[in-house]
């Protein structure tokens, strides 16, 4: 929209732009088109736009053929957008973006997030929408220039800090260009900038304990000018040994450590476990016939290598909110590494019953013991990797203790989110889980037998 159009629209809406809502409206149409072009939007994309305002970017996104969900807090602007864009590919959600559940976006195959983010809540919005696991395949944001510099900063610069590392841990951030305040109405007090965020490949960075890593980063940047040895003494008792191991200056400050060095420090404190592949391959499993009767026993490598029928369990653990814990399989797994799977799962070993295995796997992978209910038994097939599977469910009220050698990460998700995710992106999951989840939903949804 041109500046004259913006003035007219605001006057008709009787809307005085609110600084607290970041209501600064872009009136340079060429710039708006350029911004949208940087998101490389196609008709296959589902685009979530935060703070669309009067639709400066929205019109160009719709031109690309994408579906658009516009999240607009101001009711007057939300109604204006509904009247302006009547296309069936356009939807307005009149809520605060901080109250939106980004997990619902897993129902769409390819999601891109764009927006002119309000300055005062931009960091909170970014962290909320990009918290892993995230459905976002690309983020393109207009931010206060200072924030954009922080997100894209390099070590040993003034802008580099805890927020930089927290975002860059999972995203590659690129500063695209500065946007002068003159292209907005009303004119903000500072310039803005456009940044693009792309998710990192899961194997791009070393395995680590993210919770520990973020604790170290927060402590290290708690007093920026102090040396790290003083701020991290709670975690590192022998800093001189640690600094020699990491090949860093013993007097280093937090801002001088790269992301890889922070990860190396976390791994020095708590080395990530890696399973002994030789032991795993020598595990003995019962080999069974088409009726699940034991024929003989064989090693894991023989069973998997020859696709022999064998036994397994899958456990679905629910929290008090009715959400299901899913785990992302470790990068070291011999089958389906980094795929999402049931809360806990594993093979029935030599001399075990299904029920015994379920309790053992639950304790080994999640560090808990709870009462389990049998839900369904699945026949061995190509979809289950030739496993007969008993599916169990259980509930917890406390915390899980995920086994880092088995699990890359995990999250509690509402069943409806899992339904959408498995439907839109089945390749994200271990095949056996898809079968287990379908069986569970058949048993529990209304009208099921």
C-alpha cells in the first residue's frame, strides 16, 4: 500500500497506530515485494504471517499462490484484512501471536514464517515459534536493526550474546539488508533489518546435552566482562585442564567462544554417551513364525540383515495434560536414525516376555516405571520391520529422564498434533511408529470398536 492509502485506511478504521503493538506500516511497495521474494515462496507453501497490519506483505505472498494464515492481534486490522483479502487461500486469526500454538503447524507439509515483528516481543516470538521440534522450514523477519545484529552476530563482537547462541544452535541466520525508518508510517525511532533463518541439518553440529549447554551459556553471559572461569566454576572445577583440552585461552570471556567451542565445553563437562555397536549387534532375539511362535534365537545383525520375524514393544507415555511423549531416535541407531518414534520402544530379548520388555525399555530409555496397559498387538509386516508389536500406554505425573545414548531429543505433543504431523510428513517417523499410532487411534477415537 502507498502512504496515502495507509493514511486513508487508518482514518476509516479510526485507528491510531500503537507503539506497544509495533504498528508501523510499510509503505514502500517495491521493498515489500523484495522482502517476500527472499522467502522463495511457492504454491506448495503454507505461510504464517505474524503482524500483517494492513497487508503490505500479504498481497505479494498471495500472488505466489501460497496459503496464508495471518495472525493479527488488533481486531480492527483483522477485520480490515478479511475484507481486503477474500481469497479462499487466506485466513485471519485474531489473537496474540504469543498465544498461538506453533505445534499445530505440523499439520502442513511445508511451513514458512514471515512477519514484521513488534520490537518489544520479537525475541519471545522467535523463541516460541522456533523451539524444537519446529515445523518451520524458513523464517523471514523484519526486526529492529539491533535485534537483527544480535541474531546474526559472530564471536568477539558487541552484538554476540546468549540470544545469538540460543537461536544459532538450531538455525542458520543471515542478515539480508538494513531497512531505513523512513519507509514506515508512523516512522519508528530506529532502523530495521531483514533476516532469514534456515534450520540446521540435524547432523551439522556434534551431539550434546542442550539443557546443559544453555545453562552454561546463560551463566557465561550473566556478567559479560567477567572471565568464563569465574562465571562457570559451578560447572568446571578445573578450568585450566578444560581450557587446555579445548585449546582456548584460560582467560577467555563468553563472547569470545564460538558455538562449536561452547558445545565442546558442554561435552567436556558431560561427554555424550554413544552405544557400543558391537554389543548391540550381538544381542540375541527370538526368531518367530507367522503366528508369533518361537523358532530359534539369532543375533540382532542376523535378524535385521535377513528381515526375520521377531518381537518388539512400543510404549506411549501421557502426561497430565493428555499429551504424548515422542522421542527422536539417536543419530547412532542402526535403523531409522533421527526419526521420531514412540515414547519408548525396543526388542523382546532372549528369555523375555512382552510385558517384561515393556517395563525394561521404559526404565532404560526414560528412567521411569509406571503401570502399563496393553492397547493392541500388530502383526509382523514390512511396515513394522517384520516385528510383532505389542503397544502399551501409561501415564506419568513427574519428569522423564531420557537416555541420551538412545534419544536425540523428545517432546510432549497433543494427539491431534501427532495426527496432523504423521499425515503431512510421514517420512519424519519410524515406520513402526506410524503403524502403532494408527492402531492406538483406532482403539481410542469415538466410534472405534
